[in-house]
């Protein structure tokens, strides 16, 4: 946990299934969600709450082992990185990550 003196950590993040993959149109991947946040710590906590509005993501997080990977950057960089990675998913996997399709 960061101290009160630390600034929020902005960035882009992935949620992956640990040890499992799911089928996508062009292949299999462990990636289930991609997002960006102005504060990665708070965003992860929000995803782990029972009130998470994305039903598919909440289901995976509560029934499967998942990992949370992030790249820290400023918010403008996070927006750009998120767009770039979504394009990569569409090109390589054939769609956005499965839980991004729920929004």
C-alpha cells in the first residue's frame, strides 16, 4: 500500500486468467480484460468488489485465479496504450478481450 505522500499511480492494466486460456476467433489467450486508470490501486479494489458492474469480469474474478498486470504512465499515455493494445487484440485475437465486450 502506498503512503499518503505518494501520488496515485496511473496506467494501463490487463486482467489474465492464471494457468488457463479461452478461445478467441484467431486463437487462445489468457487475457480477459484491458483497462486504464488514473489510480491503479483504487481501480483494482473497485474490480474486486461485489458491486463490480461488469458481470463477466466479476464472474471470472470470483471463480478463477486471475493476475493483474500493469504499465504505469501518465493518463494521456494510458489512453494511447489502451487504444494500441485493443488494436493488437483485434488484430491478433480477432476481438477485444472477452470482458471488454460486456461494456
